[in-house]
C-alpha cells in the first residue's frame, strides 16, 4: 500500500490506517477475538498505523490493541490520546498527562507511543502548557510525534509555536465537512490530517439501518443523521453514491475512503471494523482512482454533508 508522510517531522503511515475505537466502545457489543483478527488482518493487507485512546474503554481498548500488535510492534505505529476524565470532563493538567501516558504505555505493552494526541481542548489549561508537557515526553523518548484532535485553528497555531505538531485528527467524511475549514492552516504549517469516522459512523458502509435497529448502547442512536426527520433524505443521497461506486467497480465504503484520499496527499483516514471482510473492503479503497468528474459528482450528490448533526 502507498505510504504517506504526515507533517514535516517524518511521521509515516499507510494511506489507509485503522481506528480501534469500535473494538472497545460505541458500536454495541464486540468480540475481542474477532477484533484482534481484524487488526492483524489489516496489517497483513499493508496497514501500518493504528489509532486508539485512553477513553476507549478506559484502558481496555489500548490493552486489546497492544495484544493484537504485540507480535508486529516493530513494524507498526500506534497513536493514543489523553484529555478526558471518567465522567467525560476535561483534564489536560501536567500530572494527569504524565499519568495517562505512563498508563497507556503499560496498557499497550510498548516503550513508546508513536503519536500522542490531546483528545480535546481543556479550557482550564492553556494549550502552550499542554504542549510543553507533551514536548517533555518527546524529550524523554516516551513519545515520538505530537498531535491535536477536535480543536480549532487558533489552538493549532499556538501549539505549533511551542513544538512542531505533526498531525491533526478530526472527523472528516463525505457526510462531515467541517474539517475543510482547517485545511488551509494545516497546509501552511505542514501538518497532516488524520480523518476519523471517515465512513460517517457507518452511514457510508452500505449497511446503514434506522436508529431503532441498533443496540441500546450504540451511540448512533443519538446522531442526527439517523433522526427520523433526516434519515430518509440521507439514505437517498447514499443510494446515489452507491450507484456511482458501482460504476467505479467499488463499494460505497471504497468510494467514501477514496474520496478522502483524493482530497490531499496529506490526509489518512482511519476506518475501523471488527470484521475481517470489512477491513479488506476498506483497504481496497487505496486502489480506487477518482477523476475530477467523479469528485464533482459526489459533491453534487452531497453538497453540504449529511443532513442533521454528527452527534459530537
């Protein structure tokens, strides 16, 4: 698979990476054996970068990913994140960052984290102080590259002035276009974009169902794209996208991921799946070539993203 360099500090990732949130939270019950098989299959197909966070099961997600990657740790990169408390408050204080990173290293069974993100801004701690602590962790060899997530251009600029930021992680898909406002700043500063939820939380997989079909613990039940007043209109757009995907010899998911890859060489999507078959489908998107006419047609079908809020 093609390798992409994100940021000017040398961080490299396969064009399609893997997001591990769903192995621990968010999408209903999961099976660890199945998840580990999917993660290892992703690597077999050329995926080299794997993304998790402390918050994904409060350590359970990191432990599962660490177990899955243990035999191949020297051939992959791992990202994790800090910044939330167990009641979903924010805590980016210096002591909290250091404690979380040490715990994450133990959970992952590794001696370094390749990419460390602040998961979300903490209004009580200036971003300069947060990055100062993260830079200390780089100097100590515990972290290689720094990233930010779910923040704005002001924080990005202020952070980058303290220590180079390699990657920004933000939701980005055909259905979620807010990240496009960040791209001029990222390009100017030489920061890569890691796109989470690139398949619109499952709406762009070809397997979307009404919200009541999902498990009670599935967070999609609260996402506006699935609201009864929006669902049919969103499905109608997906139907037209699926027709285009068929014309291109790919699936809806393949089209959606190829669309992201076509936006910039500085973007890597992190689709996640607990299914070996779905992982194969996602990785195949790296070989899909979209023309300018294809991209224009996608924008015509979905001019302003999905209808309704994205639930964040």
